[in-house]
C-alpha cells in the first residue's frame, strides 16, 4: 500500500512537475525512495534511453550535452540530464543546477537537469544516478543524459549504468587516450572527436582508428552545432538495433543487478565497519574479514 505522501509525489512526477522530480531525487540520494521508485511508471522507464557522456576534462562535454539537448528538443523529445561531479560535495538538490548555466535551456520546462556528487562512497554514483534516471523517465523524459567529469572510476560506473555510452575526446587529449586504451576505449559504444576544427584532429583520428574495432568515430564541433544531428542519429540508430536484437534488455538487466549489489553493499557497510571495529585490533585483516563475513552469512 502506497502511503498518501508518496502517492501525491508519484502523481506529480507522472505529470512531469520539476519540483516533484527534484524532491524524489533528493529522497533517492538519502536512500529513502524505495517505495517511490517501485511506484514509477514502468512503461516510461522501459521507453527511455539512458545516454552516458564521458571523457577527460576540457573536451567540451557540457557544450556537447547542450547541443544534444537542442537536437532532442527540435524533435519534440523531453530530455533529462544527470550531471555527475565526483569531486564536489554538492548539497541541496534543486533541478537546473550549476551546469545549466552553460546551456541554453534553463527556461525550457521540457528539460530537467540535476547536478549530483558521487561523494566518493561505495555505490554513490551508480545507485543515486540510476534512481535519478528512472525518476526522470517516470516524469516523461525520453532521453536522459548522464554526464561525468574526468576519467576514473565514475566513468566505468557510467558505462554500467547507461544503455549507450559516448566517449568524448578532443585534439589536445592525446595523453588521456594513452591512459584509456587499456580500459574505457574497449567498453564505450560510440566515440566522438569534439573540437574537430582544431589543429591535430586528423592526426588524432588516425591514432584512434586502430583501437576502435567496429565502434563508430564521429567528429563534432559542439559550440557550432556541427555534427551533432549526425551524432544523435547514430545514437538513436544504435538504440533501435539493440532493442531489436535483444541486447538492450540484457544490458538493462545487468545494470539493474549491478546497482542492486552496490546498493546492498552500501547498506551493509555501517554494520561491516562496526563488526570490524569490534574485532581484535591486532588480528590479521584477512582473518577478520573471513570471520565478519561468516557471521553475516549465518
């Protein structure tokens, strides 16, 4: 039985009210949204596309996000953005957070933007961001863009969370490419060379070509809107193909299971820390871990 407050909030979300969406995401960040998340419209969640947008700082991800929003809105699609900052301990929870100032859609009621911090805690990104995406989908967002800052653990979590992940690079990001070749390049779905009008872009495209296998490489100049429509067409074509061959649902199921594991670990962490602290201080860590795990599994 849904409590009255939750029922009202769910109805407001279903109507697409931004304030209700913001309140619901705050509850999710606090770990108090279980009943609400269960009550969201499942068909809207299934219809939505979660698009991960990641890459090193300075490659123009926020500018590209704004350009993609414009392209989506031109097609009449309601759009959400979850802007994840792994370094800032953001508080509050208003929609239309700081990054919307870099976009041209602050007054568009069909665009919902939420800035979130990963807070560096176990499950912090995947659990909260995944819930935020489902809430935005429940509010009628057809596409939800998850944008991260930097290259690190949060980027790999976004790959697990998103239905499709786009890696954004720019001609000056050569050192970052070398660092990513063993990891992120192998797991993203599309690669974008932004700022493609700058010197060195052709050379970078050649450098990238050898490690891309069959993944598409697209060129954009986001600040001018160049190549953005083609990028969106490629994203939506990949979505259609994956929904058609069944791999879409397989990926979604894997993402949900991973989120459940991370959320369960986050819930267990306080108890684990308490039990470890109660163990003898000079015990071998491996033995302590085995004893604590054994007690939990009894």
